[in-house]
């Protein structure tokens, strides 16, 4: 029996700050595709359609996933592989839908490389991919126009340390260190809402290669942000590969631990050992002399 369709709750979004209003300075793409979410009864009025925006091909830190989140319904989307599938990998995400945009958080695992010893080490830490999709109508989001931003482990840690009135800003240049450096700018801002009951996630993208200047914002409620914080706290060890390390520990392969010694400590221990050895040698010599004296006395008084 297939799983029931997910339930959606339409909530009114608080008004954004003026500086966060979306800005579009590009022509409408003739190839924009609208993906429809399941129909849901709602009292909200249809949002005005936004002009389409081509998506730049991300490089380096920004990973592009052509599939529209959330994953398609079916066994593969609920934590286990489809029937007959040989690959046991599972894809998951946490998605938030609001009137003007949708936002999904998708974890990406670390990359490992084999060593000559047969073991593995982390070559690249994992990250959490943020995917912003603008709304084109009520409960309808155009994932072909999505903009992405990958959060590294330390950026996730920065979000976790935010206080109720704190804000933060992250800057990414996908072409940093290459000839196209500076032509694509991505800025993610996270700041509290005016009423203090949530936060705004705002992603601004400037791409001079394809003449795109776009800003997508989405309000996050206090409860939704609590879920994000809890998820981030859980996923960090997995992104760093530490969970893989701990699961590979075997008691039978453990060795006795010896604390490394500093140079001065090693010299002191060596000196003490030398003197103890010299004292033992002297004691042995004294013992030999005493034995000889004892034998001489025994012969003398026999």
C-alpha cells in the first residue's frame, strides 16, 4: 500500500525587510518549466508569477542537483531502496514551503580516498546544500529556476551559534582561483524577522556570465529553525566523517596506549635509568664481596 500524500500547512508569511525584497533584472526564459505540487485547499490568494531565471552551472563549492526536491514519492523516498535496486543509498531532505519561495536542505556526504594500507581517509568534508525555488503560483514552485548554496561545516557551526537577535552573512565565489573569479557572487544572509519570532534566509546571486541578478528570500518560523538546528547538530559528525571512524573501531584491533613523551621528559627518564642501572651494578659488586668474605670466615673458623 503506497504511503499517503504529505500534508501541507499554508501559513501567512511575515512582511520582509525592504532590503530583502526580490530583485530581477533579466529577461524571461522561454524554457522555464513549472512543477506543480499536490493540490491543497487554501484561503491564500494566488501569488503573482515571477519572471523566469536561467540557472548558472555551479562549480566547486555549489553542487547542482537537477532533480526537484522533495524526492519523488515511493519506497525510495521514504528511507529504503526501491524494489530490485542494488544501490542501498538513501536521499533525504528537509523542505519548507512559503508563499513566495520554497527552501530545501539536502545533506551531501564526505568523500573518502583509499590508502595503501587498505584504510580510508576523508578527502573532502560533506556539506548541506540549500536549494531556493521561487513561487509561480499558490503552492507552485519553479525548481528549474532554483538557486543553490552549499553550507560547509564551519558555516553550519556559525548558524548554530546565532543568538535571538544575531545575524550572519556568507559569501561564495564558485570560480575562486580561476580566470572567471568575481563574475559569479553568491551571498546568503540569515537575520531575525522584525517580530523576533523567526528568521529570514535570503540568497542573492549575481552572475555576470549570463546576466542574472536575483534575490530569493524565505521566512523561517521559530519551530522550523529549531528543526534546522537539531538536524545540523546531528549531521555535523557525519559530514566530517567522524561517525564513519567511530563505527570502524574494533576492540580486538586496539593497541595499548602509550603517552608520547617530550624531549626533556625522555632525557630525564634516560638519566634516571642510567643511575639506577649503575646502582644495581654496585650492589651486585658489594654482594659478591660479601659472599667472598663469608666464605673466608667460614674456612678460617672451620
